[in-house]
């Protein structure tokens, strides 16, 4: 009888150790350093959070065009993952089974607004794809910003 209790205790201890290690691993994979949940797409598709986030457009160059997830009337474009979907349609999967965005098109969040960054070289190298992206922006009434153009200056009239 004593041996049976000992075996049960060992089994219970091993099971709790197993579950705690699984739980720990789950927490490491699913939560960032601030204990905020990491979205499924970023955990499993391999999107690098740091490379898709920008607090300011300083990371952008004059050779890029920004398709902003905001209509010309100021409404947020839906669905909320449109930038990842659009960029994902032009991506490939590498040997490591992770999604690799095209060097010409990538999603980015700028000031909390989802955007798609398009390299101007795409117009020369793949004009059909460039026309598709610009047509998508035009058909959905999205804001398109050319980073080479100087920002529009609003004049205040007294």
C-alpha cells in the first residue's frame, strides 16, 4: 500500500512538473516582455514585430510610397488585417517555412494606422503588380502618400 502511494505521489509530481514546463513555454511563446499577448499571426507565421512597427515615418525613404489604411474621408479601412493580407498575397514561404514579404511590398503600422509600403522600383520591375496595388488603393479610396513629394502645407487665412 505504501508503494502505491509513493508511485501516485511521483506520478502527480511529474505531471505537475510537466504541466508547469508546458505552461511556462506557452507563456514565453504567447506573451511579450510586458505580459501582453502576442497575436497569433506574429507567433506562427513568423512576422517580426519590430520590423513591421514604426512610430514615425523617419524609417521611410524617398523611394517609397505609403498606402495608408485611412480613406480620404478619414475613416479606418476594414478589415483590420488588410495590410498583412495584401502584402501576404505577394509573399513567399522560405525553406524555414516562414513567410517572407516581397522586397518591394511590406506592411507597417505608422502612428497606429495600418499601412502598406511600396518600393517605387516595383513600378519599373513589375508594372502589373504596381498597377494592381495602386488600383486597390484607388478602388478602396485609400490615402496614397509619395514620400518623395514635399508634405502639403496648409495655409491659414485670417
